[in-house]
C-alpha cells in the first residue's frame, strides 16, 4: 500500500521525509520519492545577470525518486542540494504501471509548478487523461496519479478565481475511485493542500511545523497530536495551522486527538500482529478489488479482453495455483462451471508441468498467485505457453514476475500482505473468481439479467457482511480458547464449502503447527472417520445451501464418534446447534458466495488458536511469503 508523508515547518524537511518514509516501509512498497520546494540555484552567482538573480530567487520543486528501497533513494540524494522546509514524500506500491523510477511519485504537471503524491486508485483516469491530452497536456508515466497534477494545473489555468485549495476541491468532484492526495505548488509556497476519498490520511501538529501522513508511525517521532481527515474533505496545511474544509468547501472545526500508541503498535494499527490486521482489512481489500469492476450495480469486467470468438471457442479453462491460491482456484472451478458452463480443470502448480497436460490455443489458462513469484506457478505458465495457451495471471503484485510472463494480468487490490500467511489476498482472489464466472456467463447469455443483478448487488454489500463477521471475532476467540489444546482438527465442507474447509485446515496447520486436515464431508466415511475420537475437533462448514441436510448427516456421524463439533452456520439456523458444541453464525448470502464469509471466521479461528499456543503468526516456522525455489 502506498505511503504518504508531507511536512511544512521551520526545519529542513529532507530527513523528516526520508525518516517518515522509512517508518512506512512496513506497508510494503516498490519505489519511493520526495519533492521539496527549493530556491532555484544558480551556481555562477558572482557573474549573474539581473535576470539570473531573479531566476535564483525563483522557487522550484525538486523531485528525486527511485525504484527499489528507500536506501536506493538516499543514495541518489547523496551530494544533491535539496534544502527546503516544505515537502512531500511517497512510497509507491504499484497499481498502474511498472514499479520503475518514472512511475514513482511525486508527479509533476506540465510546467513543473505542481507536484502531487497519491495513495489509491483513480478509476476514471483514462477518460481524464484523454481530455487533458486534447488540451495539450503531455504525460510521461503509465500511472493514474499523473492526471492529478495536470488536472490541478488545468483547473487553475481555466478558473481565474481558483487557488490550489479550490482546485483540489474541484478535482475531488471530478475523480472516481479512491485517493489520499497531497499537492505542493511553487505559487503556493506556504501551504500544502490535501484531499481525501476513501484512502487513509491524517494531519499531525507540532510546534516545529505540521504534517500529513497516511499512517501515524510516519510522524510519531515528531508529534502525538493528530487530526482526522474524512472522505471528500480538503485540507490547507500551513506552518502553524490545519484548516479542514467539508465537501461543500466550508471551513470546519475538528478536535485534535492525542495518540497514545507506541511506534510498533502504530505500524500494526493497534493490532497485535500483521496477520490480524490483514484479516480485519478484508472488507477494504474486497471493495478495492471490485472497484471499477462493480460500481453502483454496473458490472464492467471488459479488462478480461476476451473477444466473442475466443469465448465461443473456449473449450476449457485450466487454472493452476499453489497453497491458498489453489483453494481460490477450486472456488473458481465451481462458479465458472455453474454460471458459465465451461469445463474447468484445476491443477497444483508443482504437479502440472510433470503430468503431460493437455492444453492448446482454445483453452484459457489462468495462473493465480498472490506474490506473483511462486516458482512452481511460473514454471506451469511457461509449460502452458509453450503449448500455445494464452495465459492470464491473477496476482496482487504489480510488476511481479508473473505479470511480465503472462499474456494478460488481472490484479487483486488487497494491498500488500506482510504476514506470511495469505488472508486478505485470498478473499480478493475469490472475488476475482466470482467476477470471471459472472462475466463469462453474461457474455454467453447464460444468466438472466435479474439473476446477474442479484449477484452484483450482493457482491456490492459483501464488504459489509464480512465486516459483520469481523465484528463478532470475540466469539471465535472464545471457541479457540476452549479448543486450542486439541491435537487433531478435521475441517469438513461440501461443494462451495469444501475449498474453505481445505483453506481453514491449511491456515491452522501453518500457523499453529497442529495437525489439521480438510475434507469433502462425504469422504469422511471412506477413511478419515477412523481418526475421530474425543481429542478431535471437527470444524463443519454448513451454510444454508442445497447440501445442508447431507452436511448435517455428516456432522451427526462424527458426533456419534465422540468428536467435538464447531459449526459455521447461517444466521437463524437453530438445527445444527443441536449437534454442535460450538456454533458461529454468518450472515445470509447466495449459496455460491458463502465461501468468502466462511473463510474469515476460519482465519480468525486459526489465528486465536495459534496465539493461545504462543506461535509467531506473522512468520511461522519454515515458511516464506514468496516460494521461489522448487
Ligand atoms: C498459505 C500461503 C501459501 C501460498 C502459496 C502460494 O497461507 O500463503 O500456501 O498460498 O505459497 O503462494 P502464491 O499465491 O504467492 O503463489
């Protein structure tokens, strides 16, 4: 996730910005940059002409940016004169365009009199860019952000009454999407202007100057006094004032709050671990992944770039993935086959290339990998391309190897995941699976408009339903507190619940080191039921769906063998609790969509059990975030 830090005060800001950016490193990034308001320097001061003297006093924004780590940026800054007391800084986590120097922030307008840093996604940037190009603006990066300084420049040029603050207010009304934006202008040397739509941004106040930051840790060493900025508000920050304007442009009062967090707890936003933080970020990750694809009931997923012929001739979809991503592939198979009536084969990356797979140009090959670096998945992609298949990658990391080695890429926008174990990237992948299934069904006219709209509307409220589950995390914790001493866990589900049972078991084993298995519940009697005794916990995924009765019978079977049962049920299900020792209620949804609501309590369950056992949930033993060896 991108990070912003900005300062205006009486101190030199270069080190304030660099140190602030370092404090935001935990958010994940792939490039960094700063922009500082400086006096234009004329090295030949003694022999300068009058014009050169004027030039020397002119202000300019010195932008220094670099791909890679902040150390790389520091190296680039060595020996450069960038003295100034007003500046903006940014760590970029690429969403539009490769993570290279050109795409890093800050971005300039044409005249280089405005520089902007931005965190978020501008959905309508292509339209804005097109309009601006017609008006003569020239763009040099692939980013959505670059339209912002140009748009500010254009507003200031065409509206004689506008200043940078007013221009930001107008800009916020023109853009769709999300954004925390901070702008710096040479004609406005005593202020920084910010605007916010659905991306984090706070202001910090100190006696030596004021700050903007996407997160407290960036400026905690300078101040503990903060001001919250809400959506569609704009802010003028001067050396001694924070002026907040409401969406109507009216100056409003806002109380200052005192943060009591330490640096470490602030990085995790007060959560004990990154894993827990990331579990709680899932409503955001789901919303961001749908952003621009489902908006106010309108479904647009043309970025799949499949023409009518390709869809008509599509004989098979092959999905490959590893670990947690493999479980999202299994969900993909279920929904694509059901909605779009296209056969889907799912393979584990490490198996695929060794089994003489059948794939050709009439297959669509999808590779799912949150990191984009998993060697087994990459090798499978190579194998498929060798055989003529077109490869579509689904990944969370822009510029990752898979994004370069595939024919097309669909990004999940869960934000960077720091905890080794995949949580928010998984639910974002599931969303993409739903979108692909629905999109193909729509293109093949296999779903009525009502049915399609029903799914779209339900997906739009899914973040709120996931939030409802998260609000009851305390109930899961209690169940974990009561059951963590058990030594055998069986996770059972059927149809849409089966991949979630597999995922629940994987989460538990990888962070708690307890033996856990996921099974299709009907398979129990073919072997695993022999394991059940009083030491076994059976976690049953039993939503209200068309296999509910069958699942209930399976749970009764294990109950009869003295296992303890923890059942995930739909709200209002009074029946299952007759057999289950513990239940957790999920909100109602369509049966195809339950997975996303089921996996969240399963992640929490694994988390709380592991915490009871004193495990390091963010860095479980023997595991790595990207598995780049075979
Ligand atoms: C589980 C987990 C791993 C990954 C697997 C694939 O929590 O994180 O099982 O899912 O290593 O990784 P990606 O999706 O990066 O290919």
